[in-house]
C-alpha cells in the first residue's frame, strides 16, 4: 500500500467514526483498529512534512513556519518581486517533489479487510463504502 492511500483511508475512517452514527459496534471497533495501525505511518508522514516546511519555509510574524508566496507590496519594484516569485516557485517544486516521493512510496502494512457482507449491512453510508472499497474483500 502507498503512503498516500494510508493517509486517505485514515481520513475517511475518521470521518466514518465521527459522522456515521448508525455504524454497528463491531465495524466501528474494526475501524478503530485500522486507525491504530495507520497511526505510526501518519505520524511519520507528518514529521517529514513538518521538517520540509521548516527546511523550505520562513517564520511568520506569529511564530509559525510556513511556505508563503511573496506579496507584491513587500517589494520595492517589480524586478525584486519577480525574482522572489521565481524562488517561491522553485521552493514549491522542490517541496512537492520531495513530498510526492514519500506519498508514492510503498509500505508494508497488514490490514485485515472487511468481509463484504459484514460491512454492507453495518450502517456505513454508501459514499464512505465507495471510498474504502479497497479495504473490502469480495
């Protein structure tokens, strides 16, 4: 499974748990177990992302670090602004490239998929079922 798939499933499963009130207890229990399995992968991704933001970003007035596009008003002339805009584009390309490398990487994770009959009659809304289709055995 790719890191981006784990992040996507993590987001969807959290939404199911938080928003789908009619999901049966056993399915909710299994979903919570999946979230636990995803936790270290999500945490590792967030650590890498935060490190890259620090590497490529700047500290803002409120003490946060972010990759912020230049504002024309902050420059004395168009030439300086264009130079800063080009530097920003280069930074975004590098950041995106490095993050895509992580997102597209394959990881080994043992996930026990849902039985089709169990999940289909468990009160999970259809839009969520479509989103977690890869976690359902046929």
